C-alpha cells in the first residue's frame, strides 16, 4: 500500500512542477517582449518613414504641387501678353522686255531687274479688358486647387491607417505566435506528464494519445503562425521602406482611450463638414456650375486692348522708301459671336447635365461618408465592449485552468480537461490582444470616416506603446 502511495505521489509532484513551469511562461514572455521593445520602432517613427517612402502618398503630394502651378496658369488670363515677331521678305521683279532699232535692226532689250529685301520686327501686346469666361476659368482653377488639397489630405489619412494596420497586424501575429508557442510548450509538458502517468499505471493510453494529438496540432499551428508573422512583417517593411522592422507593443497595463463624443451624431456632422471626399464633391459641384457660366459667357461680348510696335527696314534697287521706318498702334477690339452653328447652345445643355451629375455625386459622397462614420462608431463601441468581456474571460480562464490542473492532480479530472482549459486560456489571451489592436485601429478609422484624422492622432496612439 505504501508502494502504491509512492506511485501515485510521483506524477502529482511532476504535474505540479509542470504547472509551475507553465506559470512562469507569461513572465518569461513578458521579459522577452520588454527586451525587444527597447530596440523596436514606434508607430510615429514608422509613419514618418512611410511619408518619405510610400509611392502612392508621394504621387498624391506631387499631384497637389502640380495643381498650384495649374492655378497660376489660369491666373495668367487676367494679365497682359507680350510677344516678339520677326519676319523677312525678298521681292524680285523683271520688267517687261522692249524692242529697239539698232543699226537698222529690231532687237529685244531687257530692262533692269528690280529686287527688294525687307526686314520687319515688332512687339505685339494684348490685354483682356472684359472677358467673363476668363474670370470664371480663374475661379475654376482655385476650386481645382482645393480639390487637389482634399485628395492629398485623403491620401495622408489613408497612409496613417495603412501604416497603423500593418503595424498592429505584426503585433497581433507576434502575439498569436507567442500564444501558440506557449500552448505548444504546455501541451509538451502535459504530454510528458501523461506518458509518465501511463508508465506508472495511473493514466490510460487515451490520455497520452489525446495529449499527443494536441501537441501535433499546436506544432502545425506554430508553423502557420510563423509564416503569418513573416508575411505581416513583409507588408510593414514595404510600406515604411525598411527591413526587419520590430514594432513596439502596447504598454502594460493596457489603457485604451475612450471615444468622445459618446453620441454618433456629432461625428456624422463633423464628417459632413470636414471629410475630404465631401469637400472634393462640393468643390466639384462648384466647378461644374462655373463651367455652365463659362458656356453662357461664350455668347457674350469680349473686349481686348491690342497694341504693337514695329520696325521695318527695306533695302534694294526697287525700294520706294529705302531705310528704316517705325510704326506704333494701339486699339480696342470687341467681339460678339452671332452664330456658332449651334455649338454654344449645346455646350450649355451639356454643362447643365454635368452640373446635375456633380450634384448627385455630392449627395452620394455625403451619404457614403455618413454611413461609414456610423459603421466605424458602432465598431468602436462593440470592440470596447469585447475588450472588457475578454478581460473578464481571461481572468475566468486562468482560474478555470488552475482548478482543472488541481483536479487532475487529485484524480477528479482527466488530461483532456487540462488540455481544453489550456487551449481556452491561450485562445482568450490571443483574442483579447487582437480586440485591443482592433479597438485602436477602429478608433483611427472612425476619425478617418469623420474627416478628422490627423498626424497628431498618430502621436496619441504612440503614447499607448511601450517606451
């Protein structure tokens, strides 16, 4: 009987030792992550790197810069133009032949050939005194400059979200790999315990096979998690233009910021005023209305002031006024189209249709932005509730695992119960980390959906990371 007691006590002691090693896994993992965070890059640092590397953002910025020059081209319509002209001509004429009598004979006598070379140079100037279409074109260019700025703002917001998404994807994949490896280590300990218990006769072969199956599954999951982490790292490296980026994790304990205001309507109202897509559509409507004004102005009067200053130099045997002459002219020119073959009338109808299209595009943009804002707001609320639920589930799972391990040691629980409890704990911890990352990301998407996302928001998220 004493021998039986020793056989039973030995696996209990080994199981307790295994539980102690499992309890130290989170501490070791935390120390490992803390050491990695000391050499890791922050979100702010990687965002600044992406602004100098990301091709789509740089293209949007170049497009915005080109719009400024396009606006200056339109401003030239309100300024005078000046041109320099130079021309040269040469004229040569042979006078008609005449007949003369020489020594009693009639002969044909040719006249002297006449040649004249003339050089002319001059300055020509023009200034629009009244041209309604030019004024409308200038206003259109200014609206187009606003459109390009809205596009640049949208590109910058998109860059913030893409960098943050890739950043937290790496953190999430890293957490999944850490949880998978911890689960694998726990399964290995449980497999070893099951084998020992089977050898001493306190457990069945079923426990060993169940533990082996869980261990093999965790090995496959570890390989998948390693590959997923490598893929996520490649994505982040490609965005920021660096190799081997190591993002900083969230600081512990995790304190996620609250969403304010708590009502969705202020977010929707802000989106209607600030969102770059709505501003772009609104400016597009104004551009279409100005285009209609230009089409109507084509039927109106235009008044231009013209002037020229020219110098002419004529030389040659046939020049009537040899030498240099100077002439200057100043005039006013008015133009009123009377008939254009129906071009202007159909142009007006076309612009009216395009104006209606722009109005519908604005309505669509406002509705889409409002819908996206509401979706993002509800997503943040849901994720915040999920984080609280997962935190409670994590605490409960830890207690359940401890109780199951104790029950296994005293013989009232089987090995499968311990494996299930371990898997539930690691799954809950993995889902909790993912929910926290998603909450931060959805908060950024909410600000993007409402048109309020700025570089300062990156700095705010950066404060949540480990130092």
